[in-house]
C-alpha cells in the first residue's frame, strides 16, 4: 500500500508501516526525528496530498483543537481565529480524495464542530500503561481493535511538567497503536 502519514515529525507510524513492506511517507512542517526506516516530506501536506495514496493517517496539531488548550481561549489573542483555521485544516484532511483515512486527535472541538469520532482509544489498550483518550475519525476503515490491555494505567501526559519540548512530548504517538494500525489496516 501507498500510505501518507500527515503531520508526523516522529516517524513512528511511518516506520511501523515501512517495516511491514508498505511504501509510507511522513509529512510535517518540522524535520523528521528519524529517517532510519523511511521517507519524510518537510512541507505543506496539501502539496502532496493528491499523489494517489491508498491510506492517509493524519495527526493534525491539537493546540487549538483539544480540550486541554481551551482554557487559553479568553487569554491569548487570536485564539478563536486560530481555532477556526485548525478546524478548516481538519475538514480538508477528512475530505481528501484518498480511499481510506484515519484522523486522530485528543478529545476536543472536532467532535462538536465537525462530527463525533468513530471511536475513542487509549494507549493502555495497545500495550502502554498510560491514559490518553484519543478519537479516531475513520473513512472506509474498521474500528481499531485493542491488542494488549495493560492493567497499570497512569495519566503521565497530563502530569507532564512545563518544558520547551512539552508540546512535542505530549503529541508523541504510541508504537503499540501504530503496530495495531499496520496489522489491522495494512
């Protein structure tokens, strides 16, 4: 399969698909952290979105989309405008001319302004001992089935202290979920 991993700088999902023999390309405005197993396009995803992809897995930035950031709405200038731009970005991704699409994002405004997710997943359902409720908006894909339930569950992401890299660390995708995507959708 030919797979576009939109808004991914880590290479986690791209590398999982590449390891299983798929042509996978990650794309982000940021440089990729790992080019060991795959290809990365640094630039606007809409420059390459019409290249006959079979599947797109999109991770749009959650800064203006997730519930955790909503507290800034009345304190930061242009918040509402930036949130509108983020929602338009999500709509364009979901409406892309690609046969199969998964868009993932934490609980937030997508579910009230665009549509509810097809399912919510948690890292602890895929071998990670953490909680981070994440919605999946799916097009022509089955629901993702849990692969390894973990009993010890910690809210590590929520407890993460402030740091220069906090945003990147909080948005890092889970390898167990990436492997489940490959096994079930690849």
